[in-house]
C-alpha cells in the first residue's frame, strides 16, 4: 500500500466502502500490515479496512479487507524482495493486469509460495502484463502488488 494512502487511512479517511477504518489490538497472530508487509505485534494497534488496490472503481477492481499498523511504519522496500512471511503459509493467487487495470486472461494461477518469484518473472515476459497482484489462496485477501523491475 502506498505510504501516502496509509497515512490518510491512519488519519481517518474513509476506506473503499466509505467507512472509517476499524481500530483493533493485535493478538500477534495473522495480522499482516499491507504497508510494511510485517506482522502487527501482539498488543499493538492496527486498522482493518476495505482496500481497493486500483486507481478507480471498475469491474475488475476487487475490494477486500486488509490490516494496517495504526501507527506509522516504514514502507516495504521492493528491492528487498518478497517478505519472509509471504514465503510460508498457504499458497497464493498470482494474477496479471494490463496497463488498463484489467485482468490479463490466462495469467491467473494458484501456486505454492516457493514458486511465486519464478512465476512472476515468467508473467513479466508477456508484453501485455503491466503489474501483478498476489493474494492469499485461502481467503483471497490482497497481499501485495508486484511491478515490473520491482
């Protein structure tokens, strides 16, 4: 999630459903922040909100719940690669999108976490794929966006 957007949600801006983010306290289990891509530690506050990782509503712009540290956290640096927490656990859905923010048919797949980076590189060999979304295979929750060269 872009830092500017995370800051706006922390300041109380309405989410993709027009609702204020909900504030909760982490039990330390399974609360991944979509800004820093780390876990929210037990006892720390976090926000739950509806997130649309697209620039505007349209038929392919999925909305779903995500977590965000309630206090500022550093953005994940894509140069560090895929975070360790995304390399374990349930499988993932990987899907390509075109420059028009629509799904590029034939790019969607469910795969084991160990295969994410190789599959992403293969999808970027296609000229019609502008970026990728990674989602949880178990709950379809948005995990992260992968850009070319990122």
